[in-house]
C-alpha cells in the first residue's frame, strides 16, 4: 500500500508540474506586444475629476424679474467633468485637454494604483485644447510613473497604436488599432482654429478619453487623445507630441502660450480657382502683405511671392503653415521655396515673439490708423489718406472699443489682443462714435 501511495503522489506531482508549466507557457505566449505596452504605459495614465460651480438661472417669472435683488443671486450648482491625463514628469506634471479642467475650482487625479492626489492648473491654452497640471505630491507617495513627451517625426501610417484613457468614466480602458493617417486637417469646434497635423487612429477614442495617451507599439507617447469629433465612429484623433511639447514648454515658462510671429499675411491659392500660378504649380500660399521690420521682411518675402514648399514639403494652405509654426519653439527656422519675380528661390524664415507694440504696428501698417490713449479709452489719432481705414470712414476722434471681440481700454490692451494672433488674416474692430458702436472687419488677405 505504501508503494502504491508513493507512486500515486509521484504521478500527481508530475502531472501537476506539467500543468503549471503549460499554463506558464500559455501566459508567455499570450503576453504579446500590446499587453507589454499596456503594462508599461497604463500606470502613467490618470483619471481626472474636475469640480466647478456653475450659475443656473432661476426659472420662475418672479425670479427672472427680481433675481439679484434682496440678495437673490442666481443659484449655484456643482458640475463635474471627467477626463484623462498623462503624467509626463517625475516632478508630477500632467498634460490633459483644456476643456477637461475649464473653470474647475477643484481637481483630483486618481492613479491606477488607487492613489488620489489633488492638482492645480499651471496653465492652459484654448487654441490647442491643452492644459498642464501639477500634482500635490509628498515623499510618502513614492516615485511617480511617467511618459516622456518627446517630439516625433517618424510615425508611419499602418503602424500599431494603443489608446489608454477613461471613456465614460471607465478607468484605464485600453483600445488598440493602427495609425490610420497623419497630418489630418481638423477644425476645433471650441476655438475655430484649423490644424493640419492631427494623428488619426482607429483605436476608439470616446468622451472621457480626452487627455489620455496614444502610444506606439514600443510604448512611446506619440500624442494626446482628443475626442474632437464626438460623433465619430471608429475614428479617433490625437494632438501630436510635437505640438503638445511646444505648448507645455510655454506653459511651464510663462503660464500661457506665446505665439510666434512671422509678420506676413498669406492667402491659399490653387490652379483650380481663379488664380494664375506659374509653370506646373498647382497649389501654394500667396504673400499678400508683409509688415516692415518683421521676420518675413528680413527673409526677403514680398507681396506677390508664392510659397510652394515649407521645409522641402509642398504647402497647400495657410492653415498648414500656421500649424507648422504652432509646433515650433522660439529660435527655430523654416525653409521656404518661393516663386517670385526673379524666379524660384529658397529663403529662411525665423519666426520670433511678437514685439511689445505689435498692435499699434499692425493697425498702422495694414489699416493706416494711428491710435493713442485718452481719458475715454483708445482713440484714433490719425487716419492715413487712401488707407483701408480711410476708405471705411474712420476719422480722428473715433474710439476703438474692442479688437477681435475683446474689450480694449488702453493701447497695451490692443497690443496684447493682437499679439495672441499676430499674423491673422483680418482685423475685427468695434468703433464708437457719437454714442453708437460699429463693428468693422478689415480683410488683410484680399
């Protein structure tokens, strides 16, 4: 009996060992490239909960008529938004979408391991729909996992991609697919700005995924997910790491994004329209105006020049060039292929920060109007004869009430507003005269 028992136990040990070994082998086989990426990346992707107070108008007629009297302010309600974010530094910096934390009075961030940390906004940028947060960390929390936000220029259409975020509040959701396309043109419904560099993927990106990570099969961060088209089915978009890196650098240094300035107004043209283009050129961007003593002026650009390539790649629209500039850091240069009166040539354009008097310079050069400070606000001092301002009917004594929809009370306000988009293709002004206000639009690219 003892021998039988011994044999039985031995057989069970052998069979059990084979089973464990087989299971381990199966696990090793199933741990494919996507699984390994998720294991590496997921700890760096966080859940963001942003709380804010919103005013809700009173519903009754009495409340509507007497709201604000006797201390009756509109009711305040707590609103909560959920989104995703990516830790990009061991120091606790988190990048997410601007709309996730817009107007938030309290922000909490939950890590995959369950830790919940408070966070504050370092800065945000509506134009790019990006925000930078800083976690409230202590030594007891231990080191933070993070993904480096490094500009990428070698993405390939068809390569595998993994999106990680918190769609619909479901934490650490993973979707996999491929890079469907690069340099997609997408218009932000929030800012109205058109960008031509979005990464398109078929990895599902739904509301709540906003601000999460899009990584390649090596686990490197290539983009910040954006549910920019909420109704899209099977189509997701991500802000490329190069543009996100530029925005984050400015937010860290200045607390806001400081746009670069070229000092030129372009217009997109094509051979299929009414434009007559030289030789076999089909598309390009036409130089319409050049501000004196500007980067474009120093590069030698002149009205009538046609830019057909930027950094040796065909340029088809003004939006394409503006997106390229939005991804650049100060000090970088653009190589432009230009067709002008003297034939084809290559010029180097180095965008810079706008000068402190950019608003006054733009109004003077493009519109022919000189403004100054007065007790009543910003007043028109002089209108040049034959200028667009003169043809529109502006005259000395008129008040400039707003520029690009933003109220201005001093010349410094004008400079600040224009500096936010120094190469705009039009100037929108609200002008006051005799108790009346007039909205005037001055196209600069016609």
